[in-house]
C-alpha cells in the first residue's frame, strides 16, 4: 500500500535494456526517486538478491514470483508495460505490495505496426523484395514481376477484435485508407467514425477480409482464435495478432496457412518468447510462406519508450506524494486531488460491512473534522484515503488501527 515519500527512497530497475535507450530522455524517471540501481538485464537466479533492500521495483518482463518477494521490503512494483503476467499478483497482494502497470503508452505505436504488417501482407512486399534480391525480376516477360497478387485496401473489410484505444485508433486509420471497419468487444463501445459493431465474434470472422486482435491476456481470451474460429474465417482472409501471445492457437493457424484457407498472417507476440541468448525461438510458423513474424516490437517506437519513462515517473510521484493508486492491478484504484493544508491518512482494510462506520466513529469521538474521503474496493480489500483539517493524535491512529478488519493504517502527511 502507499507509504509516503520518506519511505519510497530506493528504486531498482531490473531490465532497463527493454525500455531505456541511450538516446531517450529519462530525466523524469531519474528524478522520481533519490536513489536508483539500474540493471541492464536480470536472470531468474539474480532477482531475489537484486530486489532486496529496495522499496520500489520497476521491470518490464522479469518474472517476480512469490519466492522472490519473500524477503523483500517492496512497497510498489511498476511494470513498464501493459501486461502484468510476469508478476505473482496474489503473492504481492498478500505482502501489501501494490502493482501498477503502464496503460495506453503505445496505442499509436501498435496501430502503426499493425498497419505496416497489413500493407506488407496485401502487397507481398517481402516476396517481391526477395525476388528482386535473387534476380528473378529480369526473368519476367513484362516490365514488372507479378508473381504475387496485390490487393487494394478500399475493397476490404477490417475486423477488429477488442475495441479499446488501440482498436479505435486502428479503425480510424483503416477508414482513412478506404476500408470498411467492423469490431467486436465483450463490452458495449461507442464507435469512432463509421465503424460498425458486430453482435458476435462469429459474425465478425465471417465478414472480415482482415482480422486484427487487440484483447488483454485473460482466461477468457486464451486460445480465443482456435480451429473453430479459423474455420469461420472467409477463405483467403488474413489474421494479425499484436495483442497477447496466447490468444491464437498457432498450430491451428499454421495448418490453415498450409492448406491455403488463410491467405496470410502476421504475428508480433508469441506464447513463449526468448528471454536470453540461450533460448531458441520455437514456433510452428517459422518458415511458412505469407506469414510475417516480428520480435514483439509493436509498442517499441522511440516515442512509446519515452512515454513509459514519463508515466512510470508520474506513477511513482503520485503514489508516494498523495496516495494515488491509478492503474493498480491488485489494489483498489483511487485518483486523488491535492489538499493543501490538510493531513492525509491512509487506511487499508478487509472489505467487510461496518469498517467505514467505525472509521467515521473514531473521527467523531476525537472531534476531528473530515474534509475529504475517498474509498475504493477491490475484491476482499478496501482502501480509503482521508483528509482531515485538525492535527491528529497518536490515540486517533491507534484507534483506527484497532478497528476490526484493519490491514494497515498510515499517516501520509
């Protein structure tokens, strides 16, 4: 839980190479804490030692499991990416470690990458580039080599699965190039432009010439596109996945590419990705024609990486200075305004009836006026931030801590 700026002094970055570059401005991140330890990369056996003694941890892909946290004094973990599957969220919550991620830092980058993949597929750019390099152009009987069919986007329908920020941006770009846009999402979303929602996943798959996936990693999205769904695609359709590696059954996709049912595919994320030079990249898609594989670079533009540094620094500062937990994934999210001249108390408790009533009773008995109160719950945990006008006594803090269901009470300022 939030602990106050005085405690958030030492930070460790475990895999700086994955989101820091020498030509990027990381001033905001450096100034967020007084003391940083940077590790360019970290192997699994090095994690526990490297996080010992730090209150704040920043990582992108390093796995932080329960064993690594066991003897750590961590208060906050910031994942410098959207996905948090490398963190044991249950273990972190049990140890009162708040885990935050960075959302929407790469919406433009991913949209751009998806369209570069789409344009490469429909124009067979890879095939034609290779043909020129190997001398096949001069073998053509006409002025150009036309071994591979080229399609125009304005004759095609783009189906977007997952209509969040990235999906919406992608739809706007597609319409600008003349494509019809349809989308499917488990939540009702208002369309941008002329995009049309589809009631079912099947109806989208049957209509789209190109399907692009933009869903989070979740039990409900694992193998979302399998044999059945691939069979529902129109013959010659193209599939692009720049979301999560476990969303598509790659064996089923490889079979569909081999049979010609799918006309092309582009994949940027994989179920298992290399973590070191010793890890071979293994995929049934390697070596297949009309299948583009990129090394998880969808969100890796220079601008997106700079956004990460800025957002991580902002989360650290707001968390330590006023208790804000926006983008927490295992803790209630609370966005808080600054209240000058007030004292701020933080109370984390079990989400059970009667706690808030007991908290307010303590303030009443101590004749302390509450000027602001912000409550949010998540599962079995409640988090309330209280701004008070008067000075507080140790007796008041003791009474708050003694309330049944209290997990932790703290004075922030």
